[in-house]
C-alpha cells in the first residue's frame, strides 16, 4: 500500500492502539479522522495533534453511524482507508454476572456489528477512491480464547473470519482487506492486567512494515509464536491462553 496521501478513518482513535496508528498516519501526511465516545479525550488529542479531525459518537447507535457517513461524504469524500479498531472488553463470569444481557449486547454491538455495518456503509466511498484499504483489528485471542472474556473472544474470532471472507469478496476490486492481530498491548483496555505487554507504537511499527508490503494478516509480537504453537499443538496453545 502507498502509506501517504490517503484519507483515513480510525474508529477508537482517541486511545491506545487507535491513537498510535492515528499519529503514524498523520506523520505520513495522510488526512486522519478519529472517532470515540468521550469528547474531552477527542479534544485532548486534537490539542496535541492539531491536524487530527475528530468525530464523536457511540458506534453502537445507528444514528451515530449515519451521522458519521454523512460527515465523511460531505467533508472527506476522498476516504480510502477504514480502520475498524474501536472495541470494548468485559471480563465476567456467565454464572455470576447480574447484568449479562446488557453486556453481551454492548460488546457484540461495538466489536462486531459496528465494524460490519460501517464497512457496508462506507464501501461505496472506498470503491470509488484509489489505493483503498479496510484494516480490521482482531486479537491473538481468536487463535485460542481466555476464559475470562468469552464474548470478547467470540467477537474477535468473528472479525478474523469476516476479514478473510471480505478479502475474498473484494479481491478483484480496488479495496484491500488487512487484519491486525495484536498480542497483549499496553493500553487502557489492558490496564492492571497481563505481563510483558508491548507498546502501541511497537505494534504500529510492525503493522506498517506489513501494510507497506501488502501482507494482509499482520501477526504482532508474540501472536506469531502463538500461531506456530497452535499449528503444532492446539491443546498447548489453549492451555497457554486459558487463564490469560
Ligand atoms: N490492548 C490489547 O492488548 C489488545 C490486544 C488485542 C487486540 N486489541 C484490540 O485493539 C483495538 C484497540 O484496543 P485498545 O487496547 O487500544 O483499547 P482502548 O485503549 O480502550 O481504546 C478503545 C478505543 O475505542 C473507543 N470506543 C470504545 N467503545 C466505543 C464505542 N461503542 N463507540 C465508539 N468508540 C468506542 C474508545 O474511545 P471512547 O472510550 O472515548 O469511546 C477508544 O478510543 C481493539 O479492537 C481491541 O480489541 C487490543
């Protein structure tokens, strides 16, 4: 991919991995639009990086998706890169969680329905522009899940499967489909848990290396090793990740 001169939308670009990707795209002379729910945090990013364009909205709401599409069509019709990054992770027990239905809905809606809907809604723009890409962020947890976050892991498996199938559908179009498969990254999502995390900027470094070479599946950090272990011994990979 040509990594400069694009118009890039990054969902969840106000924090963690999304913010690191946004900063890199901006530094490479791309127009970068980031989204998030928290307007204060978006404004802070804008203060720190004046070139950044922000859009506030909860992507679980159809009205926010509609407003975002309208905003892009009117102000950024050159959009050619969609980064489906925003997600939440809830850790709870199916036996003990009192608010389980709300949590299931919100997690699936943010992590799976929103990226799928946004892709469908923005494909007309992506198809009409050149050097287009869809970049989906899954997780090493699609290879082997952890017990504490069943719904999160299920959404990431779905994102992996969906990315492959969409890549097949679009292989004769001008839109390339990429997937970032992160290991544990030091972000607000993982605050207070996990060891040997990599930094968001290390992820960005590895991803841009793959992205610029059209490597569609970008296994980051230890997920390369996990993929290998899973190929040799799925049971061992499961054991390693179960209590992750
Ligand atoms: N960190 C890791 O170790 C790790 C590992 C594997 C995969 N990942 C994946 O990497 C991606 C980024 O994660 P992260 O660790 O960078 O998380 P993060 O720091 O918590 O950032 C999540 C971003 O998504 C936004 N967001 C969350 N829910 C939203 C919603 N309903 N509507 C709109 N925006 C929403 C948040 O902004 P607001 O709160 O302001 O809405 C924030 O900008 C996710 O897809 C995650 O699953 C992370």
